[in-house]
């Protein structure tokens, strides 16, 4: 029964996009495709089967959740060593941020909470966006799957959201040319649209998904969203075995809350992805459950699906640890430690679906530590070590 | 930590009956629909090696048996000096590849070659598994008299290229050329290993040992690779030192060193020098890493063949290597248990082997370690 719940995450997902770019010569990269960034990947920090991973706890409930992940990993015997990197939210300088990015480049993989950017000055970048852009993590994947037995608006949802993660409305190009008139630019490029579309179709193919729906607003933004839509239609022709259709974002949101079962894989630009992700999380039980994965050609970052800091509940021992734990499980799948990932998944599903130990956000009264304790207890029942 | 504190009863139970529990819990769980986790017992390749290796391994196995450690050994006799009895290289390599951990004694390498083959078996094994990084943690043990105190340094050595490339030829009669190969890829790889090791173990400084003033291209490349990699680790201090100066500093003021990264031959020399500072080949453990596998072995490579069968060799190095192995495979409590017992026996000073100034036999030392095995304080505090 539990096996149905196990995430259908493929192993080594990040590696699969090494195509195209690497068959080009350095000359071609420089002169024929000026938008392609040339990156010499640094080998990952894996020694003797143990992998070093950057851990960015971020603000709010991040540090608590990370300590739970550490505990569970320790008891499950996952061969992962964490390198914790803290970013000071009050600092105006980007030194900590640069160090965090360097650390992810060295390790190749990171698990991350939501990082606060307190500064309101236009020069200080939003750190979350800066990390994604600097590492070129152009796709965000969210697997939205219902947990049986959990209070939720909709039952039996199983859909994937694939979101362009680096451009669109998040290009951070805003200006005031004339007093009182502010322009914000939304940038859509053919190359990034193609990468993300190709990722979506490859992903659907590998995971046995049947249908991809491109979400857009090309009736209004005929050029920018039009380009995104055209690109995905073009790529769809290369994958005749996967059904492809399109839907306008406003209609999509309505359909999601009324009949979400019609969707399989959804492909969309940055801002729509942010909205749809949050809608889906709301449908199956809130911000505390799901995890999101960010992939680039060389790096991968795992984080909770809804990028909230949860400052109001920080330090109260009531935050739902499941989302961050799911991010950890995604990471183990990515690193190829399927056994450990399955063990933690089983323990987690048993805790929330069978034992019904729920934090307040799911309508329960349990503390965060109760949930984690139950998960660890389950892991220990199948272990013989004296902890 | 509340998570552990809540677990008191379970912990107490597990600590007391860890070896028995595995049997009972399988049966109980079978009815509850919970399967035993597949990696509850770990298998580990065991290569006793030449010289006193088999005696030392016996000692390790005694200790493992006495503490009920869930590790199964897959033993292979592997030797260059005894080729008829030796298991084939690919069999041993496959076993290590599969188990990902190996505990290995020292293989004797003769200083002649009957067949014209230049690579030693040790080198073949390293190349087959790509065990590129050798780590020797040299730490003073209290209770052993030595010239220096409080030494705590880690020597990281590239061990798949450099002088050990086994490329030697006599182009003109009487003139032998030996090639030392240095590649950017492998230099960067070992430099990154050293910095990652320093990051993981909260070390502050990495020293690159080289001879780039003479070998400007070869060692120069190694040094440049280390410098390049150092830029990615702004929080770790980086310094470079010429190998001859390094050996002098090592014997006069070894406390200044933290993590050292070296090419192949220099590493070999510095390893042995440093081991000598803290009590000799019998007391320092080392490990060789590839991306996927680790081979744990004594830090200084001596077979001590003159002591074979005399029951006088010091099993400390092998026991400490085993303790490191247990930490690596996520059994840190057992690892600490063995390490603490060994340290206690040496500190007490009643049972000492000949090399550290005593009269006891290998067996007596082993039994003394077994008598001192106890659950470390941290785990005990949680259980009480």
C-alpha cells in the first residue's frame, strides 16, 4: 500500500540535460550562440561513496527543519555530509551569498530553505533569485501528489509542474523612465524556452507520463508567451508518444480547483509556475508537505515547494517538517541512494497517513519533534545499531 | 537533544542486546509487515596482506566479534610475493567495488621484477579502483613517548600518477629514464579532495608540498592546480612549502601543520616521517579513497615480515583503521567504542607491545582492548 506513495523521482536527473551544449566547440559557444554560458563543471565532492552537500538553512523555520533533516538522515544512515552555509539576512553586502554559491558549485548539490533578503535597496538582489540565476538552474520541478488520509480539498491528485526558473517576470529589470510610470520587463528567450520544454518532454518520457499541458497567456502577451507556446509546440512534435495541449493561465487555475485530475505534466513560465505551485500545494494540504527541485545543467538544489520563510511560527516547534524532509528524499534520489530514500519515505508516509501524527497546519496537535520522533522510531525498528 | 531523549527505552534496549536483537526483530517485524532494512548488515572486503597482516586482521576480527558489530567480512588472500596463492586482481577489485569498503593490510612490493612488469600489485589495485587519494591522519596518542606532543595533521597524497606511473626505460645503454607524470585533471582532483576534507573536518589550513623550484613544469602544474582550487575555499588558509623544507619543519615543529596535500612520492615520504614522529608504523591508520570506494589500511606501509609468527606486532594501526571504517559506514558508535578502548589501553600503559616499549604480545594487547570496550559517553548519556 505504501509503495504507491513513493515519489516517482528518477535518479540522476540532473545529468540528463548534458546535451547540445557539450558537443559545441568553444568557438561556437563564444561566437555563434552568445547566450550560452560556458561553464567548466567542478567535479562533485563524492569520496568513498559519501557525498558532501551544501545546506542553506535560510531564515524563519529553515534552521529547525534542517536540524530535523540531519537527525533523520543520521538515523537512516544516509551517506551524505552536510556543509552548512549561513547567509546573514541583514547584511547589505553579497559576500555570504557569493560564498554560498561557491559552496554549491564545489559540491554540486544543495538543500535549501527560503533565504530572507531584508534589504529594500534595489542594488541588493533577492538571494533566492540570485542563486538560481548564478547557477543557471533553469527548471523547477514540483511533484504534487496527494497523501491518502490527509485532510485536503481534492483527493488522488498526481501531477507534475515544470516551471521555467530563471527568466520571465523574474528578470529583475524594472525602471522608472518618466516620473510615476514604472516599467517591469518580462523576458522570454527562445533558447531558455526550448531547454525547459525539452526537459519537460524528456522528463515525461522517462517517468511514463502521458500528457503535457503548456500554460500561458498568449492571448494577451502574444509575443513573449507566444514564443514560449510556439517553442513547446515545436518540441512536442519530436515526442509523438506524448500528448500535448495548451491552456490559458486563468482558465488553468479554475480547472485546477474544480477538476485537477485532468492534468498530468504542466509546463509554464516563471510567475505562472509560482502561482500554480501554490494553488496545488493548497489543494493537497498546504505549504508544509511538498518539495520542489531546481535543476540546471551542472547543479541541483532541493527545497520546500512553496518558498515561504514561515517566520510567524519559527521557534514554536509547530512547523511541518515534511516538506523539507521531502526535499531531502528528492536529494537522496538525485544522488542515487534509493534505498535510504525509500526507507525515509516509508517512515514518513506511515507517520502522516497511518499513525496520523499531524502538525497544526494539517489540523493536528502534534509538535514538529513528535512527527520526527515517530519517523525515527520507525526507522529504528528496522535497524540493529546501538544509537 | 529531545529527539534522542524521547528514545530512552529503545536505546537502552538496543545498547544492551544489539547482537541478539537483529534475530528477534526480524521475526517480530515479519508479522507487522515491516521488512528488515537491506543494509542492516554491511559487508566489507578484507585483504590481510603480507607479513604480520593476517595476525593483525585476526586481532581486528576478535574485537569485532566481541562487540557484536554488524559487519560481515569477505576475505581474500592477495599478495605479490606469493602469486600462486593470491586471488586474481579483478576478483578482489570487483568485491571492493561492490562492497565499497575494504580493510586491507600491507602488500609487500619486491624491489626487483622477474617478469619485466613495472607496476606493483598495490599500484594495480589502486589503478583498477581509481583509489586516488590517500589520507593519513597523524595524531599523537597519549601514553606513547615521542619527541613531539600534540601533533594533529592530515597528509593527503595523490597516489595514481607522479613518480609511480611505472614508466621507466633504458633508451641508451647505461642511461635509465623514469617518467614522472603530472596531469591537471588529477592535480585538481586531489586539491579539491584536500580542501573538501578540510571543510568537512573543520580544519583551517591546507599546505601544498611541492618542489616546483626545480621541477617547474611538473610540480608547477600541481602547485597551480592547488592555487586555483584554493580560490574556491576563501575560508581556508592556503600555503605552499617546498618538500625539503617541509621535512625539516616536520621534525622540528610539526604542530604547525594542519592538512597537507602532496604529489605521490613526497606524500609517501612525509607519511612515513610523520608516522615516525608519533610512534611508528604500528600506530597510525590511513585510508585510500576513490569516488565510490574506500580502502582502510595502516598509514605507513610496512609488512614487518621479520615478526611473522612471533605474536609481537602492534595491532593499533589496524584497529584504528577499522574504527575509521566503522565511522564511514555509519556505525560511529562502534567506531568510537574501538577507538576509545585502544586509546585507553595505550594511555594506561600496562599492556604495550614491543614497538612502543612494552613486553606484551599481540594477543594480550587485543584482549586488553576487548576488556576496555564500552559504549561511549554520548550514547550512554542518551540511554540513561
